[in-house]
């Protein structure tokens, strides 16, 4: 069974083709600058060199056609016929309260994704474009939606409800939704496998740290709390996003400076975070380098990030009534030796002790805690595409 996994952005399309018999990636690629001058596609068949080309790609429908042409190519393709393609799985950012698990896409599902556009205005429209493009190009191939928010639908009301007048939740569904759910699900379950323990016996804090980041409390395999909320701004300091702050301070700033809601949104999403604090970059590699030369603002940004992660780990250990494992994943979590070390410092009171030598790794699975650490600390590279492919296989096979 071959499954194509798509992650559609407003001007990009990432894809991976899986052979689900072995869960092997047969090919992958990126279509970039869709609808923008200088559109490109980069395609890689596993075991071969990548091939790239620049061509006019005005919309997602053309992008999907281009992807299928590359997958069928005699030299670098991975399919002899589109009949080999059993299903397409999509990453969809927001499913609201309607979806607590992945679903086969039909008109009702499309309508709900459309209804959730106000909750994810930057992402759901792009996800819909990808789904509809596949409907046009591959009308007979079943499609599955895998939602970033679904994993967090297990949160109890005490964790997802905000302290606003309750009618705002009843009427407008203003609540904590959480994101990166597919990643948190994967690394939590993979952690249980690595530790050789049933997931339903474990209390795990998963730290998905990239340009966008979130921390989750996973108790018995279910999300019970997470740092991102109604939007992707709260939580820990991120590349360009502010993280937790006082909402009245935002109102004060808007009034004092005459900042419009649209401009304020841009500040919170694009000008804040480690970029705003450091004044240097949103890329943590640049921040680490600047901090190593004594740059005070870069050092402050680094310290704020790691301090925030430690606070969430402690809070979620309290929320779950214990903790068995701490897991780092995504770009920063998998690759920043320094961040993991700075977060790990001072967690001995929880029974978590980082091994400095074991922590000296990048991008691979490892237990990085000491042998006598009661709480295990791990690095687990995330694999959201594999989760999407697995869910797609399960649903399509009935």
C-alpha cells in the first residue's frame, strides 16, 4: 500500500510517498513559491540525488500535477502508475472541537475545515487548497485529514477553558486548542517504546521546540495540557512569537502607541520572540553564536527560552501529579545541545539528571539522562509524516 502525505502551505507543498508495507519513504520533495515568480520543485527519490527545476506553478492544482509527474518519472519516480497510489493523507492544522481523531475526507469534513478558517486563518485555507487540488487531479483516490489540534482534544475543561465570561466559550468556542499534536503524539508513544513501558503507565512532558514551539503534558498517552492556546502565540518564547504575556499590556501598548489590531498581530507573531529580544535573528543557531561572544541580549533571549521551558516542565509535573520522562524534539529540541543542557540544569529536584556526555548528540534518538536519573530525559526526532501515513492507512483499510 502506497500513501502520499501532503503538508500544504499558502505558497508551498511538502510531500512524502510511503510504502506502508515497510513504512519506507520512497520519495519526498518540496514545491515552493506557488503562485509567486520563481516557483520551484525539489524532488528526491530515496537513494538517489535530488532533482530540481524552476517552472511556472500558479496554483496548488498545478503543483499536485507536477508532483505526480515526478513520482511517475522513469528515472527518478517511485510509481509505475497512479493506480498504485492507495490514499493521500493531509496535515490539517485546525479541526476545532469537532475532530478528536483523524478522519476520511468527505464534504462534511471539508465544511468543518472551512468553518475553522477563522481559528487558523493562515493555515486552514492552504490545507483546503491542497485537498481540493487532489480532488481535481486524483478524484478517485481517498483522502484523510490528520489534525494538529486533535491530540489535545483530550484536555479537560479545567485546562482548556479561559477565565473569560463563559458565554464567549459557548458562543464563539474561545478556548485552548493547542497545536503540534501529531508531533506530541508521536514522540510520547515512541518514548514509551524506547523505555519498554506501556504508554498508559507514563507521565511525559514533551517539548516540541522549533521556530514555533509547544510543551505538552501527556498522561497515560493523552494530552492533559499544552502551552499553545487559542492561537500559536502563547507558551514559551519562540523564533518570532512572543510567548506568554499580560494581555492588558498589549491593550496598553495599542492605546499608547496607536497600534491597530492588524499591526499588533504582526508584532506578536513576527517581531517578537528571540528575534525581538536579541535584535539579531529568529534562528537559535545565530543566537547561540552571538551569546558565546558575550552579546547580552542574545544571552537574555537564550536564558528566557530555557527558563520558560523549565517552568512548564515543573508546572506539568505538578499538573500530572508526577513525571516519568522529559522528551525534546523538533529543530531546536533535536539539535541544540546547549538548550537541552540549560533546560536540564536545575531539574534534579524532580529526579531528572542530565548526562552531559550523552547530551552531546544532534538529530538522533537517545536517552540523555544519567543511569540513576529517576526521570528519564530523551531526544526523539519527530516524524509527523509517518503518523499521518499510519492514520491514513488505518482509515482507508477500514
